C-alpha cells in the first residue's frame, strides 16, 4: 500500500516522523514532487481564490500525488499542540477543504485529529483510527509510533543545533552556514523552506555571506519564556512560536536584524506583524517584512534582501569602527 505525503505545509516539520511511522507499519511512502511552477499553477487554479498561497501550493501537491496512483493521501487535521492554543483554522479544516475541492477524493484521504500537549505528536490516542483503517495491530502501531518519535527527536535535535530543515531532509551530510552578519528569519516552516515559493531565499542569504537563524532552531523553553511576558498569547500555536522567537531575536546582540517572511492573505500573520514592527523599533533592531504570493518574482526578493542587509552591514561597520576609535 502506498501512502502519499504532500511536500507542503507541515511536511517541513514532521516528515521524518511520518515517513518512519508509515514505513514501520509496512507501507510505502510516496512524496509529491518539489514545488514547481506547474504545481503552483494547478493549485492556484483549483483552490479557493481567497485562500493564502501555502494552501494553494498544498492543493497542487495533492493533485500531484493523485497522478502517482497512491492508495491514500495523508492529510492530518491539526487541532492543537498546546492546551488552550489552537492551530490556524485552515489547518483544522484542511481535510474537509480538500474533500470539497475534488469529487471522488474522499476515499483517498487518510485523516485523523491531532490534539497534543506539545509539538511531539506521538501520543497513541491520536492514531487509533489507523487500527481499522489500515488494518494494523495496537502493538505494531505503538512500536511504530515509538520509532517515529525517536527519529523525529533526532531530527529536531540537529535542527536546534543550527542545521536548517532542507539540509536535514535532502542531504546525507547536512551543512551549517555562517556569515559576517546574522539575520533572524521569522516565518512558518513552509514559507522559510519551500525553495520555489520563497525564491530560494536561504540560498540568497548564503550567496550574500549571511548567517540565518530560524524559529525552528530555537529551544522551545526559550520561546515559552518570552511568551510568558505577554498577558495573553495569540490563538494560534505556530504564531506564538514566531512571536516568542522574534522577541528573543530582538534581545540578542548576535542577531543583527530580523526579517519576517509571510504569505499574502495570512490572517494570523496580519496580527503578528504589528507587534514585530512596533517593538523592533523600541529595541532598535532592524526589521523588514518580506511578503510573498503566487506573483512574487525573484528580483523583488533579492533586491529587498540586498538593500536591507547592506544597511545592516554599514551600521555594524560604523559601530565597530566607533568602538575602535576610528570614527
């Protein structure tokens, strides 16, 4: 039996978990192709017009998997990863949205609710639907979940050590990248790591000799410590992670500037962005929002990043010379 996993949305955070889980249960895992113009175009054509570009991309990946003759397309319903805090409504409604777009696809979708106390989504109760749906035993499912959890924790440990997710997912010998300035990149994993959608942004930074630190590289206890400073957290879990990470970046001397990469039409980010804009000024930390959609061109991204980081370099150079007594 072939289980298809779209290379979009939470693929970038949980693929090692999902791959290990299904393969440990004896199934073949098939991923969609890397995001491309054709995948984006067909997603834009078939998806709801008003929805954000990551969801349009996801739709394109689902169609790509249908062409691969998989038995099931795995589309979990992410509800909550922390008590009282929920996922973006589009994640909660994702299986239903896909079912509503295409006739006859309902029997192809493998879905279940994920309600967890943390980003570790390995709790057995979330997967009991697999026992009847996939014909697996409770014992085999528990063993597979343990293997999947161990693999995911290993992946997350390396990620927190500074290896970016694409390096970990695509290379047998992942590399770390340094630079003469450091940018804190705030954005959901699917905006940060989908090379086609963001015009290969991380590679743009590397060509400019810029080190990048992302929210997924942060220890969750550091993020939670920052979030405790707020009287009330946001409603959406990954938005909270970005918020806590951004305030950590504002306070860190080794972070020279912050870039927020966001998709046009993202509701949670529209609330997050004013916090970052206002308080980055208070912390005197250079800040820029980079907004992407299906129309964004490579020159737009490169030009803005070059201009922003050039100003940071000039500021840093003047500060260093001032300390040395040259200026």
